[in-house]
C-alpha cells in the first residue's frame, strides 16, 4: 500500500511539471479522478467514496477515504487542492454559495463545511495537495525517510494547519505550507518508528470503522457515516456547530437572535433539555439531510449520482 501511494505521488509530481511545460494544464478534478481510480484499482486496503459535484458544497469533501493500516480501518474526509505554477494554492480559500446549510445568498468558507461534516461523522478532516515545485528541499521535507522531492507530488495536511495558513500573509504557497508540516501522503500508512507530528495528529482524529461497516459500504456504495448523521441527536448537532467559529454558527442558523446566549450557556441548555432543539425541525433536519449525499436514502442501483465499484480489485497478499 505504501508503494502504491509512492507511485501515485511520483506520477502526480511529473504530470504537473509536464502539464505546465507543454501548456496542457490539468486541473484539480482531473488529478483527483486519476488518483482515486488507481487507488481503487490497486489496493484492497483503500476504500474510496467520491463526492458528487452537487454534494461537495454541502459536505466540503472531494472524497471520503477509508484506509486499513495495522489491522484497523480509519476514516478521512478529504478535500483536494492543486498548486498553481506560481506555487500558490489559488482555491484554498474557496467560498461556498448555495448550500442548504445557510440561508439563500449566504456564503460560507469551504473549510468550515468540511470541519462541520467531519465533526458529525467522526472522520478526520484532511487536505490532499497535488504538487510540483522545483524549490522543494530539506526545509519542506518532514518524512523520516530519505528526501525525495517527487514524493511531495501528493502531500497531506490537517485542517487546523490549513486554517492557520489561510490566516497568514503569504501562507497559501507550497513552501510555507510544507515547511510548516505538510508531509507525503505515504506517511499515512508508513511503517516508520515515528511519524511527522501533524500526521500522527491526523490519524488520532480519524475514527475507527468496523470491518462489517466497510464491507457494507463497498457493497452499497454508501458511507457508513450516513447512518451516523441520520441518527444524530439535537444535542450532538448543536454541540458540533458550537465548535465552529461564532460567525459561521450565525451564518448556518441565519438568525443572530438564536445565538445571543454564550456558547457555554447554550451547551448547558442543550444538555439540560435536548428535546427543545428537536422542535426546530427545519434547522436540524436540513443539516442532517444536506450533509448526506442524495443516494444515502435510496438504493445504489436507482441513483445516477452513486459511485459503484464495477469490479473488485485483486486480492493483496
């Protein structure tokens, strides 16, 4: 599995370079599709559910990624970004408009949609970065294996670090992001005695998924996290919202008067009387419904937006 990720990173690094050199640029969606297809074909230790374009603005993900390592499946909610020839991730601070999580016309940062979805599902929010940068050197390398710049073709960073980069002048470029801790995506599955700190933090955030749940997901094409959202209590929904920045909670509700209490007071109220919030059916049900892909409540065969696997990958030894 580590070898698979290394090969895909190498290909991405050189594909990006040749695309720029030959003026045949390939975008983030193309790189995502190429890498996801090969991940699904090559390894039985990866399970991928690609997010449809219409659902991305509601979930903040490009795909949901289940990785089996050291006998345990872990779940990640992934947003991908591709570096530009200038070395900048131009779409890193992507605004989302038209999400049913907010009132019509409101705009919310994609990173906040991803954070909310991750909190509600238990997946670790993860950014995958598609790269090429000829200035890559030891200062941008955090893997414990020998320096290999092409392994930064596919790197990973956690959401908290990306949020910090967004708030830092000049922070959206390849060099500061990788100097700050982004690492090759093979570090998610490597057998090194110690991992980069940011990667260890990511893995610790990722909830464990039972073998039976993964098997059901493969059979249906539906993430097991969908049932988790459908069964969320009002307390869980509101508590997850309260972990977002205050301004984003206001935007999600669309009613400043609702949030006059302090966050602490509101949490205590939810704990004391969670049924009160179940009365706000429009608010709670819209969150639960919109955070699900449309195919979560229909059969895979009946939904054109589902992402079924046409055949099973070969078994690994």
